[in-house]
């Protein structure tokens, strides 16, 4: 029970990146405004876990998305603390992985310096937005559960150890 409870934020983050891998394209087609970052070449959302490349993307980008999605899960798993620390770890990891994705996309597109900085700005913005919007979910999973305070000692003495 303790192992599952301690890794619950990481499990929730894993489910989030898995959902982006499985349903990310459907989300972009349903909500048209999410396609704007992709239209200018930046990452549209968080990296997702996929088995095959999405559309006409390369295997390199698919492998990078997979590694970066697992890095995001690892960052959440390494966060020890409560709600705010876990949310902060998710937020920082979302920004970092989207910056790395944007840099890789800029290199694949052979962008010039101005476009490269535009890619990085888009990656920073999308990482910040998705980190704020979804970071509270693993944060909630990190909240401690309250247990009953039943007194188990026969004399009614509560131990601090």
C-alpha cells in the first residue's frame, strides 16, 4: 500500500502522458485552437507515449516524445512533498520537456536563429500553460490521506515515535 501511495503522483502523470499519446491528435482536431502552436511548428501539448509516429512525423520525434514523456513522469516521481511541490515539479518538467521538444523541432526544420527563438518561445508558453492546467492533478494525488486517530494503546498514551 505504501509503495502505491508514494508513487500515486507518478502514476497520475503517467496516465496524463499516455492520454496525450493516445488521444492527443483527437484533442487537437476537436479543439481547433490547440492546433495553433503546431501550425507554426511548435509543440501543441505535452509529449505523449505512442507506439507509432503521428501523421508524417519521424521516428526520431516519436522516440524523443517518448523519452521526454518518461522524463516528465520521472520528475514527478522524484518530487517528495505535498501538493505544491508536486505541482511545481510537474510545471517545471512540462516547461523543460516542451523546450527540448521545441529545440528538436527547430533543428529538424533547420530553422534560422529568429525562428529557433520563436520555437523556444512557443515551447516555453505551451509548457507553462499545460503545466499550470494539468499540474494540479498529480498534486492532488500527492496530498496525504487522513487516517483515523483510533487510540490503540491500552493506557490511552499516544506515542510520538
